[in-house]
């Protein structure tokens, strides 16, 4: 009897602990691939097959993720561009894996519908341990094959992006043989990979800065060949960044997988933009005035003795706390149940910036779907007619007749428009 008395409370305690926390709050991996809830690779393939444009926007935190979710964006990319637009660096190189994981987790909490893709930051997938390098050399010498050992860091980083960051897939930059082999190793580990060619910001040391690619025949051919190589190792999509539209059109025609253009013209399978840049581009002038006005209004009111009489020394911590409002609350950044739950009653909302952002994202999606974005004003990168002709010839030599025909069509269209 004593034995039973001792065991029953223990059993009840275990049952209560096990059932107290919902499963979805402790599961740290990618969200369930439910076609009715979250965009999947199958969904993207179906859109690509039907010729429907794919929308991609970056996000770095919970508020931006909620905005993307509300707008119905297909793919949410947690980009290493956070180094520049969030952390204030001049390049994407300084951000590290732990910092990226913080951004990934915040986005995963806010975006319930888009496919979530996390960037592998610079320095997190290029090397391996000395022991593995030694094994690679020995095995390669003995058997002529040991390449898979050299990419343990790439696979480990990709696994962390999914398990700890809550992402559905990863993106890596570049098309060198080592990067392509790393992509292959990650795919073979069971992780979906998005490639990235053209301007690859992580390689600015080699490129000589943020320079567009594909502006001569050699560079244009390299863009297409690299994209094909990434497709062959299993990438589900390829980003084409800062290349002339005719080069993007050729790559899109040559590939069986979707291309996502970032400054690559209107002929890609979909379009991608950086959240912070897009809001500044699409936001109306009155909204910018409203934003600065909201902050100015609060600051003026904060210092208005009649409205907010100062008691005692202004440097008193109590007085300083009395004059502080949360940035997101002050500007009305979010119209979301979670935000309503955590917004204090004492906060006055000086603007509805969240509504403006939602409208901007909706406008962006609509313009991508109807083909009006990107237009000529947002397609700045060119290649000369002479180089285009050479490019078409090189594509034919490579056996890419369909891509060569697309290039020839663009040449004729361009000539007719000039006439």
C-alpha cells in the first residue's frame, strides 16, 4: 500500500508536466508542411508550372514577418542583408550564425504562411575542421573520393538554421565548385536549398564591390552555367541578382526550376525585394511625412510642460521612464492580436504605420502578379547589343537552343522598339 501511495503522486506529476505545454510551443523545427496553411516547395513548383509569378520579400523580425504574412507573400527570406539594414554595417559580411538564428526565430514566430528561407551567413559554410581536412586528404589519396567530408560545416550550419531557427529551407551564395558541392551535400542531408548567382554580396572582396554581373559575354555565360549547376545538384530555386534582363531571361529559359529576380528585370519566375528598401520605395510621400511628423509630435509633446509637467529633476530615473514610449507602439507598427495583447494602455498611437506597410506589401504583390514590377525604371543593368549577339552564339554552342532563342527574341524586340 505504501508503495502505491508513493508512486501515484509521481505519476500524476509526470502526466501534468507532459500535458501542460502544447506540442507546438516546444517544437523547434520547421513548421508543418501543410498545403492549406504554409507555402511549400510543391506549391512553388505548381505556380512555376502555371507561369504564375512568385513573390519573395526579406524579413528580419516579428513585425516585418507579420506584415509579410498578412500580405500573402509566397516566400519570406531571412537574409544576411540584416547586417546592413538592421545592424548598420556597410556589407553583409559581419553578421554571424548566432545573430542570424535570432532573426530566424523571430520571423518564424510571425510568419505562419510563407515558405521560410534562411541565409547561410559568410564564414559559416566554407570550411571544415583540421581533422576532417586530414581525413579528406587521406581518403582522397587512397580511394580518389573524400569530398563529402569537406562540407561538414555547411551541413551543420544548414541543420541549425532549420532546427534552431525554425526555417523551412536555406539559401547560399555563389557558384564556385566548392559552393556547388556544399549545396549538393546540404540537399543530400535532406534540406531544401535556394541558390544565388549574379551579384553575390558575400563575394564583394573578389568582385571589387557591389557590382552588377552579366554585362559581358563571359560573365553572362557564367551566370547561366552556374545556375544550371545549382539546379543539377538539387536546388529548388535560384536567385538572380543585379544582372541584365536578357541574361535573366536566358537563365530562366534554360532552367527547370524557378528563378527569383533581384534587380534582374521582368523575365524571371518571380521577384524578390529587401523589406526595408521596398517600404521606402513604395511608401507614399505623405506617409513619410506622417512618420516623421508622428515622432516630432511625440517629442514636442514630451517636452511640453503644459501637457507633461515635469516634477523635480528631469534627470531623475522616474522622470525619464515617465517620458518613454515603445517605438512600435508609438508608430502603430502592428495591427495584430499579439501586439494588441502586449500594448500598454498608457501608450498613445501617433501614426498607423502598420497600415501603410501592409498596403505597400499588397501593392508590391499586385504589381509582381500583373507584371508591372519591375518596369524600365527599376531595370537599370544593361548589356550592349554586340555582347548580346555573342552571348546568343555561346548559348547555342552550349546546346542551350531555347535560351539562345529567347535572347534572339529580346534582341529583335529591342531593335523594333528603337525603330
